[in-house]
C-alpha cells in the first residue's frame, strides 16, 4: 500500500563499519525480495542434495485468499 512517493523517499542507515548510506526505499525493498529468493534457492538445493523433496517456497503457498 506504499505510494510512489513513499517508495522514492530516502532510507538512511549505518552499516557495521560505521559508514552511513542513503538510498531510495524502493531499492531496499527490491534487495529484500531478491535476497530472500537467493536463500530459498539455497535451501531447496541443499535439501535436494540430501535426497529430500523440496517444499513449496513461493509466497503464494503461505497466504490465504482475500
């Protein structure tokens, strides 16, 4: 429900080395989605290597209609 203006607003944080960064919120949202996809793929790959069937990992499987 975020607006285009809200997604364009700056998000500022300080990293573990003490450096401050500022980016539009939309870039943080994109990173979050991309990063979680990467880790779901890692889990599925590891499970398959161990001989297990991988569970459904798509968000649609964990949300109810409506």
